[in-house]
C-alpha cells in the first residue's frame, strides 16, 4: 500500500510505529484483544511497567518501534465529529463509551481467556462470571495504567470513567464487582462524594470499593482509614503504579471480599425459597435471639416479623399446656448439637394456644460451635383419634387438663394410665397381658425429646419377647432409671465408717430444714464500700519480697501461705495481677490494668479473712491451680481464650463472701440465702450473683464494661456454670459424665479402636463444658495433691472451720450436720482418708488421664500414706509426734 508509517508523539508516551502493510493485518492488532478490534494504524502503547507484564504483553507487536503516547491522545481524535458513542483505541484494545457522556468512559476486553469460577456455599454450587472492574480516574497516569493492565492480566473486564456522572451511569449499567477510585487529589472530583453516591444505589450493596491514596511522607503520621470506611470504601491502596502490586491487590480482593459478596448474593435465592415455603420457619442465634421468620411463621403466630426480630424467645408469651420441664429438655438436647423434634404448644399473639409439630436443628458454624438454631413448625392436623392420644400423653404430666368422655375410665393414680383398658379396645380379654409392653412403648414414644425416654423405650421393647424373669429384672431397671439421683452412690448402712458417713452426708445434702425459726445471718456487710482500700499498685511495682515469690507462681509447688504472710492476707490481688497478665485477660476484656486491680481488690475485700479455710487465700490457691491446669497441653488445646478467661474469673470469685458454713448449715438455720435460693446450691448461687453485682455496680472495677453483649453473655454463662459445678451434691454426676464422655473415648482412641468420637475436641461445646467443670472442681479440692506441708496446713484449716460449725450448731440447737467433726473427738487423719477415698482418688485419676499430672498424683500418694500412717498409730493430730 506504500503509505508512510503513522506516528503520533505525546508529551509523555511511547508509541509503536508500523508500516501500513503491517497495519492491514488484523492478526497483529487482535493479538492483545479477545473482542473485535479496529485497525490501529501501527499504534500500540507500551507502559513503564512493561517489564512486569507477561512476555506476550511486554514484547509488543512485531516490528514495533517504542514511542510514548498517552491514552487520552489516542482516544481524542476518534470521537471528533461523531454523533454516536465514542470509540477509542488504546493498547491493542477496543474502547467505547458506556454512556451518553462520550469519551468519558472506556472499556477493555481482556486478551486472557478466563473461565467462569465455581464457588460453593453449603450444598449450593454457583458459577461466578469474570470480574468487572470500574476505574474512576480524572486523568490518565501511571497508576491508572497499572490497574488497567492488572485487569488485563487477571482476565477482568475493565471500564475507566473520567467524571463522577459517567462513573455512576456506567456502574448502574454494568454493576461492577470492584471499583477503584482515585483519592490522591481533590482538584478534579471529591472521591468520597463519588463513593457515597455509588453507595446510595442498590447494586452497590455487594460491590467492593477501593481508594487509591497518596504515599505518606516520612515526616507525616499515617492517616486513619476511618474516614474512608465512613464514606463507604472497603479498602485503601497506597499509590503504587507497579502492575504486579495492582494485580496482587485485585486478586486478593477477588478471592476475599468479592467471593464473599458473591456468596451473600446467592443467599437471596435461599431467602426467596424460605419466604415461599408453606411451613413456618424460625431462625435464632445460639443464645435464642430471633434472627429470621418467614411469612408462613407470621401467619401461623399472628405476629409481624418486625415485632419478633431481635427479641429473645424467652421474652415471648408461653403456653401453659406444655410439661413444665419440656423447654429444659429441648435446650439440653439442642445445646449438645443434636436435633430435637416433637409436639409443642405455642401461644399466638391473640393468646390462643396451638399445637405444633416442631423440628429444631442446630447449625454448626465457625470454630465448630453452634451458631444458629433452625426451627421448622407445622400445625398438628391429625384425626380426632390422634388428638385423643396426645391428650392422654399430656395428662400423664398434667392432670388439670380435661379429657373426652371416651377416656374418663382412666386410672386416677398419680401419673398413671390404665394402659390395658386403652389398648384393649376392639380386642379380646386374653390378649390384654400380651399387649401390655407394646402399649407402654407407644405411650413412652410420645415424649421422644428426652434421651432417658429413648432408653426406657428400648427396654420396653426388649421386654416384649423376654422371659418373665428377664422382664421382672428390666422392671427393676426401669424403676432405677426413673429416679432423679442416677449419679449419686448410696452409702451402705452396715459397719459404715462414721467419718465417711458424716463427711459425705454433710457435703452431699442440703440439710434438714427445722421449723424452729432459727436463722443464720452473716456478720459481714457483703456490700461494703471499697473506697477505703489502699491505692492499687502495678504488677511491676510490687515489693521485692512479693515479686520474688511470684516468680515461682507457675510451679505446682508454689507456697501460697508464704504469699499470704508477705501480703498481709491479701494474696488474691497480687497473684491475680500476675496470672491474669500472663493469660492476657486485660487484652481479651479490653479493660485497663487499673480496672482489673480495682476489681481484684473488691473481690478480695468480700472474702472473710476470719474464716479458717474459705478466705481469699483459698481463692488464690484455686486460681493458682486453675492457671496450672490451663497450661497443660491437652487442656490448652481443648479450650479457647474465652474459656480460659472464664475459668480464671470463676476461680477468683468461686467462694466470695463464704460465711465459713456449709449449705446444710444454712438450710437448717433458715438463713436468708437459703430462703432466697430455695435450699438449692445456696452458697454457689450466692457467690456468682454477688460477684457480678460487685463487678457491675461500679464502673471503676467493671472489667466487663468494654466487651460486647454476646461475648458478655457467653462469658457470664461459663463463669456461672463453673462456680455451680463446685457444689458437691452434683460431684459424682460431673465426674461420671467426664469419664464417660472424655476419658473412655480418649482411651478407645489411644488403643486404636474404631471409635469415631472426638474426646475433648474443640468442636464439641458439651465436651468443653465438662472439661471446665472438672478443672475447677479439681482446683477447688486440690489440697491433698499439694506438697505435704501445704496439704497438712489445709487439712488443719478445713477441720477448724468444720469444728467451728459443729460448735455453733450445738449452741443454736441445730441439727449437727457432721457430728464426727467435734474438736474434742475428731481424728483429722481419718477424715482426710475418707475424703480422699470417697471424693479425690477417682476424680483425680480421671483428670490425670486427660491432663497428665504425674507430680500431683505422686503428692497424692505420699500424702495418703502420711494420713494412713497417722491413723494406724491412732494419732488424731496432723503430724507424727516426732515431726512436731
């Protein structure tokens, strides 16, 4: 064709120049473009960052000559005199306006073939189209070039807009996944205003907006990102024109926020399905706050969703037609991660009770913990006969409900049904006995929500074809299973050691109430002000004698009595500061060390220093043991930081305001606390309640004031659960559950069996609860596992406290809970042997099998030998005469 090559020179660019013969070859101009291209007349732009590009980009077309040219110049001439959309060519690309604002928006079609990505969200399989990116730069420069070529390299479709108006119009047309806005200068447009205008549109909900900001100079402090976040930006990018830097940023955004937003968009289809579902659906959080209800639920219950969302289920009216323990049964089941289904009565907004078939499914989320509960509810639309069967079932737990005439021949014995007469309808009399067990199984199968009921159903089924002797034996088994004290062993009555009987009786019961009107009142004001306390000191400024002792606090042989002496009976504050600092409690709670010190002072001030045993030294000792256990590898691997913080706080407060008397004493004396807590876990309930009262009543010592509501609720529940676990009436229940749920699966796993259970796994919240309970129980009664000198001192102190209780019981004419603890006749060695035999050995064997505590078990063996030696010598004192 003989034309001279066409060369355009700009002030800053380099262009490629080709002869006109070459320019006629479409193959050479389309090599960098997937879409159709116009002839470039030999022009191809090369940027400064070409070396960072793939070889196919950097090399340029064959025969090209490098000359700089700006992209704006390349596009300026093509739109002149055209009434249609401006079409500009740049860098081997076809560019066209996305809007009526001609030449203000340009588009690239990547030369890299990118297949649609497959993304999974739960069981859904989704296909994500190639990413679209919108660049908003008023003027072309190396930074816009960097992002332009990064999009090409990543296989993204890219638009570039010059003005806020064209940017908004282009976004509303394309719905880009990523928007990059030039925030480096405000001369051309206000980047934050552009971001806000885009955020004001509906499609922007799932768009990631990136702000490009200037590099901070060395003498200026880096600016906060908060103004950008408030304007609607998601991320900040420090100015860097390197294509690799821009490419990395875009790829990270795609695999992070963009993919997450893509999954969230897909959730709309799920919610659409839920909204059109005929069954009522309710979704709550793990703490039973309502998060979603569908229209079918609104119609069934008579509420509008605005009246329900954000409310706790406990705040909604309940029907009185359910069994009293049904909610507890449901919660126990679902909190273990198990599905519950059964019949439940709900109260509509109008006040009517409706019968529902309910299925509640726990949803496991991040960290393997239960994050939501999904409830599926259908109205019971059974026949009249089925309704009558349900009424029989309800009557077994609530005799106040009326029954149809056809069932009034039922036996009037408490919680009893004339099953034979019910099952004999339409059958012969000789078949009555043969139908007994199937009928009973049907009656029991109505309460499928309780695990014990499932066990009873299995036994009933086994009785059907069993010989009479086996059936009678199974009847005795059922009789035992229907009792409430399944975990508490029964002491024999013949030749029983009186020390064991008195000790167990005093610790395992709540005592016998007297009607004499005697009342035990605390002599200490539990709500005392702490304004008189000395100013707290920092852990770094403690006296050298205390600091030297605390250097050894991580050792099991740490001498708590030496700390008690040098701190003038204030060991809890000093040890608490050291331990809490080691575990990062202040950082977790987001509170200052000053607040923590004030809290420790208030808690310690509410321990009774006049008590021989239950004082702040005991609390410090339990805190030390808890911290020691938390350092063990298997314990550490089974609990998260919230569990650790809860355990340390629970250990600190677990006996606050202890009066030096047992629960049995308080119940017998008719104390205010026993009346308040209905003779059940009186002291343990008081310890937790008072601890939280003291904490939240003054902001200066409120260590929980800066954590969010959900964290606080979870932390509070864990603390309460652990403190209540120290109550001895549930001792054997806690130990047996730990052995069955933790030790046995662990042993099976270590022996290489096929057991698929995961002992003490972090993914099982119920196992974490058992571990925390066992840990604080062992820490609370670890005295027999301490070095001998410490063990002897603790034995003397607890005995003195029991002696004082016996003295007071005799003075007030109250029942003597532990008669063996008479200071004139008691054998302390014998009482220690009984305590170790009955409470300590099995519990610490189980804990040692999990946490691996050889030193403790050796101390326990040595101390037991010491007490046995004293007992064999008929010595009632703490030491051998030669040791004295």
